[in-house]
């Protein structure tokens, strides 16, 4: 029996994960020529069902776009009004459809999660690397990826004197209940 089939037999045919917003951090890093801007967003909700036997996954992870904070009120107002347009597009959603890699019943698993990432009213195919750690009734996950926001149609906040990257780095650390 292959490792994936063994994991499916141990974990069960389908596994459901419900993410805990209170135990989730969604951080962003945007580099510019003078310094690095760091900030965070809040998770609204997240629930996934996956079948370790075939790698199929369904559900969504939803981030509150309007919750974004960088520590500067002026910068945050500009981010929400001009770049994210968070009053018009209040949610950032990742809806996975498949997992590549072996989901181990305990300990760390390195996975590639493919799905649709929706931001600023547009959907984009994306594969996100995930380190998942399953345990007794709980799971933790860390995801690190870049969002090419300019390529995806959002405005670059660069000015004549301030030059920022056209990509923003995202890190999500979360805890979930296994159901």
C-alpha cells in the first residue's frame, strides 16, 4: 500500500478542517527601496474537506480585505481606497481543488495546494505551498506565497520618490480542528 493510501486509511476517507480565526495570522510584506512595509489581515472563515486518497479538496479560506493594517492610517486608507478597493471587494478568497503530496496522519507534510485565488474581483489559478502538521484532533498549517497584485490588475502605489515591489509576500499560519 502506498504512503498516501496508508495515510487515508489512518486519517479516514475524508477529512474536514475548520480554521480558527482567533488562532490564524495573515501577514503581508511589501518591499520598497527605503524600508519594508509589514501588516496583517484577519481571517473571516475557513473550512476545507479533503480526501487524502485522491487529493481532491473543496471549501474556501476567506480573508477580510477591509481588515488590512500596516501601522500607518494614511497608508492603510490608500491601500483600501486605491489598491484593494476593499469596500467594493470585501473578501479575498482561496478555493482549493486539489492537493499534491502526501498528507501524513501525524507530523509535518509538505504539500502543494492548487485552487482559485480571488482578489479585487478577479479569479486567478494558483498553487500554494503548504506545510501541514496533523495531530490529535488538530492541524496547523503554514503557507507562504507571493501575490503579483500589479499583474493581476491592481494599482502599484509607487510614487516618484517611493518605489515598491509589484508583488506582495503573504504568510498564513493557522490552526484548525479536524472533523
